[in-house]
């Protein structure tokens, strides 16, 4: 049975360990690397080894950096009273691209996921609590991803940070610029405050939709909505009439149809 040469097989196996790279993709990448000039292949291998050897985690915010502490933590122009908590270093780059946030960061290196065996002790939460104990931080912005693991992490952080007296807020969720409301899911279209279970809908910010069959008048008193009845059009005299095109009106014949 035909098989590739052992060096090529090893290269394919190593490439298959990369995320989202299957055997077929690894095989295509391996053959492409074989067609590369020797200089380009050596430059690629050298770049991987250099990044692996020189890149480390910042001892303050846990972001990836070459110098410890990182340039964000040592920047005196940034607001030292606000910290934005993210899951991974890629989120820091995404926040910096907005050029709107001028505070500090803290990277958790993941999110709480019991199914994957990841708990609070596996994240950089203890380091975050030590930073908050200094008393210089006034607000903590939780910018975890809006999925089950991210919401669980945000709720846990709000619970453990509340006794410290630090204001905890959540990054805004909503429709992107240029997006269509038609393609938005129900969770996105719903106003919500995920940090506290009792305050899912803050008073005055997102009114609840009245239940079917009930409503509220402008003065606050409850009212009932009619079920199964629709208002009919009325003529100039005020009497209700049934359109001639309506199947219900077309079936009525004789005196009974005209006497109302």
C-alpha cells in the first residue's frame, strides 16, 4: 500500500494538530510547504521558534507581550481607574481597534465551562482580585463573549467583585452597524442586563411586552384585551358593516343579511 515518505507524514501529522485543520487541509499545506523555496521555509520555521521563545504573558494583565510588564500596563496616558476584562488576547486587539477605550485590560485566558472542566480556579480571576484590592480601580467592564460560558463568567465576576465596592458593568450587546433586524436572533433583540438575575430588565430601560389578553393603560391600571374579536369598519351613521368581499358577508342572503 502506497504511503508518503516519513518526513512528509510527520509534517502532515504536526499540521493536523492545529485548530480547524483536518487531514486533507494538513496535506495541502504540507505539499505547499514542500514547493516553497528553502529560504521561505527557513524563515517560517524561524518565526515560529522566535515567537514561541520570546512571547510571554504580562505579569499584571496576562496579555501576551515581549516585555514584562506590557506596553498597555506601563502607558501613563491610560485611565488607571477602569479595567476591561476579556477572555483572550485576541479580544484585546479587537477592543484596541475601536480606538475608544483608554483604560486597562485583564485577560482571563478563557471562560468558565464546567463541561470542559474549566472552573474559576483555572482562570486569571485571583490576579484580577489582587488588582482590585489596591483601591485605584473604580469600574470593571466585563467584555466576555455573549455565549453561555461568557455569561456564566460575567455573572460569577459580578458576584465575587460586588463586596469590593467596585462598579461592574457589561459591554453593550446589540445589532452591528449595517445589520438587519430581520436576521437578528431573539436574544439580541431583547434588552437585557445579564450581570444580575433579578435585574434582567432595568426599570424604564426596556419595558416588558404585555402578555396576551392583558395590558396597561396610560394611568397604570390594568385592562383586558378582547380575544377572538376584531373591530369592524363602520359607515357614516356609526353602524358596523361587513365588506362585500368578505366570505362571511357573501354567505349572508335574504332579509337576515340586511337587518342589523
